[in-house]
C-alpha cells in the first residue's frame, strides 16, 4: 500500500522526467530557459533584441524625425514670415537674435526661443 502511493507520486507519472525531458508548464519563459543547455545565447537575447527594435521604431526614430523637422524649420526662418509658436501665439518674425526670435503680434512684440516656433503659417490660416 505504501509502495503504491509512492509509485503514484513519482515524477514520471506527474508528467516530469527525472532526466530533464519534459517539464510542466509553469511559465513560458521559465520552461524555455530551463530546457536550454546554456550554449545558445541568441535564444536568450532574442526577446531583448525584439524589445530594442520596438523601442527604436516607436520611440527613438519618430523623435529624431521631429527634431530634424524642427531644425529645418528654424534654419529656414526669414524675417517677415508668419509663424505660430507651440503655445498657439501667431506672429511675424521681425528679428532673429542668436537662439531667440522677436515676433510682432497684434499688440506689440515678443521674444521667444527658436525651439518655441511650432510652424509656419500660410496666408489665410490665421
């Protein structure tokens, strides 16, 4: 009777092998890591590489594109152009002084940073 209980509780009957064959599903990653011999580093690094690619294409690359477009906008600014700031102020460029711009607005002039210029305004868009 005691022997039968011991046999019923053996690892082979619970779906496990004592020699490392099949393992229970206790978590996808744990099972994969437990079954590798340790010699295949690519299989271990693959999820991290995929995560890095996702970060690059969804975060880093779009930010670089926006920075490049902003720099092109700032480089192409000329006196007399109508612009809109990121805060929503519309004005006409009257002077460019270092890293700031003097904008003429309806009731006077404002000095704003070049980084605050959100875009050019076409005629009739005001």
